C-alpha cells in the first residue's frame, strides 16, 4: 500500500467513531437538546466492551452489554434533561466526568493500568466486502474495515431517511425548531427528545466498541480523547444534516490519519502531530462561525 | 339554533392570581361569537382551556350538552375544536403541506413507516381548492407573508374537520385588505356550517362580522350582547369600565416650524442572512412634527428602529440630528445628545424585569452624577427620583421595592416614557408605544406623545396599528420590503389607500 492509499484508508478508519457519534448525536441536536455527554457515553461503551470481553468471548454479549449500558446512561441523561428540565451542560459534564472516574476506580480495584482482552485479534474483526474490495483504488480504501465502520457508513443513509421521511424524524425536527407547534398538535416533545437522545447513546456505544474492542482489544482510560466533542463540532458545522455533518467528521478523520501517517517522518517531534485534529477543530469552528456572522449587524451579544 | 359549547364556572388560577373566575360562556351552533376584552383580561386563558393547552383549575366544559374533559390539544381537535393562535404554530423550514398535515401524516401504502409526501401534496392541494384559498402547497413557510401563514393555520384546522374554530387576535398582523379578506372568509366558513369564536380587541371587526359578543374584564364575564343591539362605544365602555375616547384629540393645527431636526438619508442594512432589510430609507422630521411609519410587521420597521436607536449597525447611509452626523452612534451617545427612545419590546430592550423599579428608573443615565454620592450610587437619590416619576405619571404599583415584573403592560410602558421624558429630549423615537397596553393607558400614552409634539418636540412614531399612526401623525411614510414606498398626509388619505401601499402597490401620486 502506498502512502496515499494508506492515508485514505486510515481516514475512513479513524472517521468511524466520530462518524457514529455524529450520526447518532444529530438527532438530539435536531430535537433541540445539546448532548455533550456523547464523549462519556462513548467511553462507557469502550470500557464495557473490553470489560465484558475479559469474561466471555461471545461477541453478541459484548455488543449487547455495551449498548445496554449506554442506553441506561442515555435514559438518565434524557430523564434529567427532558423530564426534569435540568441544565444539559451540567448533566452532560457530570456524565463525562463520572464515566472515567468509575472506569478508573474499577481498574484500580482490579489492580491493572488498563484492560486487555488477549483473545481479541483485531485482524479477525476486519471484513472484506465482496465486489467493492475489487474496485481499483477505492476497494482498498473502503474495504477491510471493522463492522463499526460499515455501520457508520450505512447510518449516513439511514439517518437521512429517518430524519426526513418518517414521522419520527419529522416530529424530532419540529420539536427542535418550533416546540409550540408540536404541542399545539399534541405531539409529545418529551417522548421524541428522549428517543433522539437514546439514538445518540446507542451510536456512541457502537463508536466506543469500535475504538477499544474492534480495533485493539484494549481499553485505556481516556482513550476517546475528545472524539465526542469533535463529533459535536461536526454536528454544529453541518447544522445536523446527516451528509454535511458526516463530511465534517471525515475532515477530522483525515486530520487524524495525517497525524499518524506523517508522524513517522517527524522523528522526535512526532507527538506534535497529534494536535492536528484539535487544531483543525478550532480552525473549522472559527471559520464556520466567521462565515455565519458575516452579515451580523446587531450590537447585541447573541 | 342550539348550544354547541358551554362552560360552567370555569376557573383558572396561576398561584394567587385568578386569570379566569367562574366563566359561564355559551356559544350557539353556526354563529360567529366575538370575545372582547383588554389585554390581560383573560381571553387567551379561556381559549387555551377550551383547547386544552392548559388545564382548568375547576369548572366544566360541555360540548353539545355533554360534559367533556380533554387530555390534550389533539383530543380537542378530535372532538372538533380547533384553534388558530395569535402567534402562529408553524414550522418555518417546512413546506406548506408538511405544516398542514403535521401530526396526521399519511403513511406510504407499502412501507408504513415512511411518509407518502406525494399523496400529502395532492390532498392539501385539493383542500386549498375546496375552500378557495390562494396558496402553493410546495412553498416553504418562511418565504410566505403573514397573511398567507395565517391561511395555513386555518387550513390546518379545516383539514382536521373541526366544527368550532377559535381565532386568537387574528387580525393584529394583517394589512387592512388582508383583514377584509379574512373577515369574508370567516363569513364563508360560517355559511358552510362552522362555528367561529373570534377573540379580539378590535371593535370594528366585532361589529362587522360577529353575531354575538361576550365582554371579559379582569377574568370575569361582564356582559353578553347581540352585535345588532350594541355599538363600538358601548363595548369600549364595558371593556374599560368607564367612558373612553376611542381617538385622542389631535389638532394638527400646531404650527410646524420649517426647521428640520432629524434627517435620514439612504439608510441601509442587512439581516443575518445577508438580505437587505432596510433599503435606502430616507426621510426628514421637522420640529413640532410627528412622523409616522406604517407598514405590515416584518417589512423592516423593526430593523429601522434598531438602527436609529443604536442597537444595530448600518451598512450605508447617514443619519443627521441638528446638523450633526450621528450615524451608527451607540444608544448612550444618542441619549446624551437629547434623543429619547421607547423601544419596540419593553421587556427585551426597555426594562430589566428582574430589577427594581428604582434601578430601572435610572437606566440609560447610570453614568450621570445626579444619582451618585462620592462616586457610588446613592440609593436615596435614586428612590426619590423614582418616586417622582411614579407620582407624576400616575404609575400604578403594588410594591415600591419590588421588581418591574409586578407592573402591568401599560404601567411598565409608562415607566419607560417617564424615564425617557425626564431628560427633556428634543427628539423621541417611539416604537410600538401601545403594544399590549390596555385602552386606558393607550389614551394616556397618546396624550403624552401629542403633548411632547405640541411643546415643539419632534417624534418618529413606528407602529403596526394603522389607526394609531393615522390619528397621531402629521406625515406618514409607508414601509414595504425595507423601502419607504410612499409618504402621505393622514388628513387627506384613506385607510384603504394606505392599505394598498402597505401591500406593496406602487402609488400613482405621492403627496
């Protein structure tokens, strides 16, 4: 594999967890709920997946447990934020701090610095897709990925259909854009907001699984490294539209891929390349915002 | 005729405040019932209970003689009661048909979880045709005029086959022509057997369209009359509880001096989306003159006021005051040179609701040394100042040390006027000065503006109430799509002529 196709393969590979978070998280965004707990949910998914993998080699159980735990966290978030009208920033922040704290406690209790499921060989979790893998140039980039990546790519389509062609999607967008219209017609905003948050939680679980279990078989605390927040940035820049938001996720994946592939040539300062995705995030948000307010003439703060 | 809707001792309390007190309302089938009352009298609360937007504290509702208890607005709709709200309940980014069918989407014949948008468009187009509305069902709502948006709201209810249609202040945002069209449509719906409940404070419309009138004051019904047996003056007196002058005495005879005090030239700005919303607006105001700006809301008046009161920046054009260039000055700089501002939204821009009366009474002059002692605020001086304003302008308060939120709309507005007039300005920008204010206070505020003019002050009056602009102004500029389309003399122009300008019809001769 030459450098270019390696960079592009890695781009897709590293986009996956962000992409999954974006496609799940945009439902809550459309429903008017700012879910900053994506990060914590993803970390919970990573942790539970490897933790269960230490007990059993049943892949189904591993997926199920990660999804369940994230669903519970999602429900807690939804209950506090939607039903109890709590401050979403504080609740989200609490979840983001609580998850690594619990993980850290369990690691300490077990007396290990991180969790390693030795039976997991990441190569076994990579699938080639017939037909697509034989396409010149594109094949090696799109094929040979773990399950999570394919779920993510399919989700772009699924999210578009759900959001624009089903009642659930229509109501989700309505409660975010004009909640009063929803109420006046008897559309129960709480119900749809809760489901929207839950979808984000489940997608975060798959993202976390991908990150720790499918790729490495290893969990280290803090391994999500801000991907949940990068996902939020992508959702905002893409205004919650599935395709646009996915493209922003891809840009961040590219940055990550560049950081890894180029750092080989950088020698002792290679660690510096790790800041590229984060630098890019700030740059994109700044440019995006500057573009949005280019016509802003008001003197008020907002 | 039989009774279709009846309430028995319907009561709604918000904490200690009784918004509706034992309301016994009777609506006959197939009639147009007008419910009138001042702002804050409890009309909207009553309707929201009928529509189950809010639950009643006690009392019963009878529909065709049977007691009913709705659980939600959807429930009310299923029983045949639909409501068109004063503030539209539409989704701006959705298309017309999507809005009409919101909540009752038509599923695809095969894939039940998908929505059949083709069929939806068809059905809506048929509905639009059936009732003779003029609408494109594929248009996105945010591109439509307010009048058209209101039609969508009515269609939304008609699609759901309601028998009783409640309209909450439906004409407050329409041009006179659109009002006439709506009233005709209501009569048409009545002819098709619908019952209509019309909530309004505009008595002319009540007289024109309704069959019977119920007057509400302070949460209680104080009168039921047949429209044919009453008149506007009598209704107004019932609403307020005393005789009111429906129009203030405005003698335009006050000699206007030729001296121009305020000049706006080619003022232009754009909104966040980059659309030009104030487009080369020019006018001048002389001493001792009230210059009115009329227009349907959303045609740039709001932005114009923001530009002139220092809340927004102009991209082009100039503003001169007493010969000085004051373009894009900040609000405090405008006040320091003698310009007083009554802002559009009294709570967003005029007052801080959660602060005390006295703190609000010095807003805008907080840098002045008059309220300070040794460099820090002297609460005694501030309180004295506030008390003076309250006495002089007869502001009715409950608690001197309480917050502004205790004041009714009219008294809050009086506090703003008292504060702004105190600095003895030469020029007053008054934007929507009587919006949401009761009739008694309207009279007072209008008198204040006229007195100011008669003392030689110049006034820029922006209002969406055409009658207000017509009765107070000495000259009127009509705004349409960001431009001043024409300038007219209110004494020589009819409401119809101005209405045409408001709707964008280019005048044949401009006064």
